[in-house]
């Protein structure tokens, strides 16, 4: 048995220096939007519909086990294409210009597996002869010259891009015998593209779905698409149609859809369009239907939580199932909490569990955070989970974690993610916790106010701190040194600190505000030279006009700072 194939790849796509895109490949849609695959070798398809109950779809990495079941990831890297090997014939313009929009560069790629060194790699036609079951897949364009029996050594590893377009499978796919679970694919000519790689027995869109997509005048009902519910659920327009109908459907109509959907629920949960149909059943289905779907999810909660579309289904389920089912679902995450928290999809499931599941059923979630508070607070996803915990968990659960957090306040206020956790403590924490944060800021107001991330925390200290803490911070800003300088003058000219000054004008008592305005006025002309000084100038002028009885006071609900990175729980369950 051959060892797993190894892939050494780079970014794919037109002009990316990687393997060319192949048009119209019917594959697994679950890989379609994965960041890990967008930077790796993904094969693009333009316009293949998700057909049939199998849920195949538009984009797939070569590493998907549907094509390489021996588990070996595959990769490719470009080499110059030998002009002598370029096929000619009627399909050339359709394959190259039609699929890519412009004549293809003369590029090729080579793929090698572990047993072969680059110098031992057989020519694609040699491998074709070695595997008779692949011969049926080889199609040549009309008039294209046959491959030489003994190509030059420097060409033996090359596979021209046009060879793919005319039906020669990639060497890595050809080199895996079917007995080892190798690729069983076939190439055919298509109306819009020179080649389409399909799975045997996988149909294109049904006539009913084609008619539905093309007929804009007929008014369809759910009963009109019986026996096609799964296919419609996997189609963008069909899925939207079913979702809209389910919101107003009768119980009989829901049951009509559910009978078909339930048999393929696991597939639909991870489908780019099908997951929304499953969500609708958790929202509008009966308790029996919700129970059936929940039972199908048993044993797969972790896998679904880490999947882009499955995580949305898990969140919706946690919102609508009964407490016993909630507890059963979250128990499957025990031992994998930190993995989920640091995952771009799984973190939303943990947030939803903290928000919706009773505290006694998520104790293991909170316990897993002990000793990890700093690591999680400085993580792009972990900081969101920590905030949800402080919002929804009781004092007994959060107090040990807050004490752990306070040990790192000075570092967290300057961290690009940790500063949001400290802001959250200032906004929602108890007075003792807010005073502790303010005490770490005092003595460093100028430096922290000029820091891109820490300035946000200083604003919150001035806005939400206890009265004595706010006064101490403002006095530190407005105090005049022996040389006549003050922190206020430096801060109002700084791109970040000027927002702290604005916030200070909003929250100070009237005598302090008047003293600050007097200090700022002589510097108004200099402020106009700074692009970021216009907001402060506007606020100062409004307060001065208000003092003179000319205008209303400016709004003080929030900072005039531009939009910040959202870190609150942005649930991915919306359709």
C-alpha cells in the first residue's frame, strides 16, 4: 500500500501562481468558504448546481476524501508548460477563454506522491495505461496530436493545464488505484466549460428545479415540490422558498416537508443553503420535529459546532429545544471547550450555551476557563466568550475569574483584544472592580491615552468610573506642571488621546468643564491643522456656544471615535 500522498502547495486561482481553476466541479460545498482552504489549494467552479440528495456542490480541496480516500492531502506547484504538448482543436477556445475569460498562460503543474521522487514520476499517459479503469476517462480534443510514447525527461512530470480541460485527470488522482479507495471520477464536455469532473450517479438539477428557477410567473406551493425537498433545500433559491413557506405553513405542510428533510437532516445541517431549512424547523417546527432533529445531532455536536454551517444549527437548537435536550447537547462538548472557544465557528456555540443553558449544566464550561483567563482574553474569539460569561454567569462563578483577570489589567488594556474585556468590566462590573481598573490607569493616563487600544479603556474609566476615580483621572489630565505644560495640551493633539479629551468634556462637572475650555481655547488654531482635531474643535465650539446660551449641548451618549472592531456575540444563526 502506498503511503498517503503529500501536497506542497501555494495559493490557488487565476494569477496566484498556483494551479489553475477548473470550471464546473461538483464537489463538497462545506469547504467552499473555509479560510484555511481559501489560502490553500481549492478548485473553483462557476455555476454547478447542488444536485440530488447527495449535497455535492461547488468547491472542494483535492484533499477531500471523496476523491482521495487514502487520506493524503494533495498539492501542486506551477511549472512552465511545454508548448509542444499544447493540444489544439475546437475545445481550446471554450476551455481556456470561456472558463477563464482570457487566453490561459502557458503554465502547468506537477503532483507527486510519496513513493515517487520528482525524477521517477510517470508521465500521465503512462499512468493512464497502468490503470485500465482510468482509460475510459481520457478524452482528447478533435485533431489534437497524440501524446508521444517517450516524452523528453524534462516533460515527464508536466501536466499541461489544457490536458485537464480535455479530460486527462490529474496524476495524483490517477495514481491511486480504486482498490485503495482512489478517485473514481469522469470528465465530460459541458456547454459552458471544456470539462466537468463529476461523481458517478450524481445528477444535475432536476427538471422541476430548473423550471422553478426559470419560471418567474407561476406561484409554487410546498406540495408542488414533493419528492424534491432535499434538492430544493440545497439550492439557493429553493432553500429561500422553503424557508419563507415554513414561516406561514400549516402543520400538515410542515410535516410534508419534514418527512423528506428528516431523512437527510445531517447532510443539510452542514450545507451552505440547507442549514437554513433545518434552522426554520427549530424555530417553527413542532416539539416532536425538534426532538427528532436533536436526536440526529446526538454524537455529532462537536463536529457540527466546528463546522461553518453546522454551528448555526447548534446555536438555533440551543435556543429552541427544552432544557433536557440543551443539557444533552452541551455535555458532548465537555473536554473540548477550549478547542471550541478558539475556533472561528465553535466560539459562537459556547457563547450561545452560556447565554441560554442554565448554569448548573454549563459548570464544566466555566471550570475550563480557570488558569486560562489571560490567554482567552487576548484571543480574537476567546475575548468574546469571556464577555458573555461576565454578562450571564452569577457572581459565584465569575468572581475567581475576575480576580485572575485583575492580575493582568495593565497588559490587557494595551492588547488589541484584551482591552475589550476590560471595557466590559468598566461598563458592567461591580464598583469594586471598576475602581480596581481605574487604579491601574492612574499615573499612566497620558501614555495610555496615546495608545491605540488602551485609549478606549481610559475613555470608559472616565465615563463609568466612580466619582472619586473620575476626578482623580481628570485632575491628572488637567494639572499644570512647573514648566507650564500639561497632559491636556499633549492629548488634544494626539490622534487617539483627543477622544479621551472629548469624553472628558462630556462627563465632567460644569466648573471642571469651564476650566478645560479655557485651557483649550488658545490652542484652537493649532488644532485646526490636524485632521483628527476637527471633532474636538466641533465639540469645544458647541460647549462654548451652549455656555453663551446660543446652542443646545452636544450629544454625549458615546465617543465620536470611528467604528471599532465588534467583539460582542455576533450570532451566526441569522438567515
